[in-house]
C-alpha cells in the first residue's frame, strides 16, 4: 500500500462559504497516476467541513451554489448564527482570555459557535473511491470545503491524501 499527500490553501471571507475543490483533487489523482484506491479530503479546522454535493449551477449574489446556501439555511435553524456573547455557552471567559493571551485574538472572534456545531454535524472529511484513475462522484457530484466561521477572513488548509493498494 502507498500513500501520497498534498495540501491546498484557500483564502476565505468573513461569511460562511463553500469552495469547490473537485478539480484540485482530480488533478492530484491524475498526477499521482493512481488507477485504484481512495482519495481523502480533510479539514484540520474545527469550524470547517468537507462534503459531497451536486453542482447546483445557480448561485447567490456571493457566488454560493444554491444547494449549498439551502444547506446553510436549514442548518441555521438547528444552530442559529452567533450574534452576541452569551447566546451559546461557548466561548466562556477562560477560552476568551486564553485566545487573547495565547493567540492575540479579539473577543468577537469567539462568536463562531454555530460554525463549530455545523462542522460537527457535516463532518470534516470525505472519502472518494478512485476507479480506473477517476474519482467516483456520480454524474453531478462535487467535493466542497466549507468555512463555517463567519467572524473574519482566514487562510485555510485542506489536506488531500491518496491511498493506493
């Protein structure tokens, strides 16, 4: 068994947004020359997600696929957007103090609890089979990285790994 890894970097805005990483993954599979195996897409960020969904074609004014905006709208009924301190138990005063002292973060940056909850519901990784050198995604399937932390623009990383047997 062999494995190859690659990391891609994305600049994300101060809003919940999805990024189609299908082409980067397909290019990695082609360059790796793997005929059969699995491709793993993983986010190390606890307020981000990875999901498989179809391409909606229609988009919002921000460019978000409508099916992905619908997903965010439904999930907002489960975990409403964080608007003020005290709305959720997290972040508590210790977390806010440590974030300021250890990471030079502003208290308002802690207003991302909804993103953490949604990330835990959607998950931070997906596995896609590779057959005959191609990702098995179905006719309309795409791989999306979602940044669900809407408090500030960020630089995010997405880890790709191919395992071939």
